[in-house]
């Protein structure tokens, strides 16, 4: 993969039921030059297994599991430490991105002209 233009930090804790929906919305983005950094906040359900299974099929996904439950802020901060793209977006495990969300985020604003 070329250098990503957008790092998407997906955070979650014990949300295995909704996590596949969030992952599907991220992996199917129309803008492909992304990396997905999935940070699990020490879940006790099947969240990590789901993340690792999807990461095994998509090289743009990296899974990070926190050593102890630390909260959403710590998970986001860890994701930012791992991000390599110049732009960062955040997604919670119960969120879903629209198909062109990353493309719109990377497009210049009319004010930039």
C-alpha cells in the first residue's frame, strides 16, 4: 500500500454486535488511501477477535489492544500515536461512515481556492 492520506482511528469497548457494521463502512470507503487503526480498550467480548479477523483480510487495518481499560480518550490518544497519515478521522465502534466520508474530508474546501 502507498502512504495513506487519512488515518481513521476506530475505538471500541465491548461492542462486538455493532463493530462489523462500523468496519464494513470503513473498509468500503470510496477513497482507498486510508489506514484504519482499530484500538480496543480491553474488551471482554468478541471485539478483538472480530477486529483481527477483518484485519487479516485487509492490510489497511492495524489492531491495537490496550493493556488495561483506560477509556475513550486514552484509546484515541493511542490511535493518534500510531497514525501515519497527515489527516486523522475518528470513528466509534457504534458509528457508520457514509460511502464518501473520507473523500469529502480530503477534498479542498471552496474557501481554500
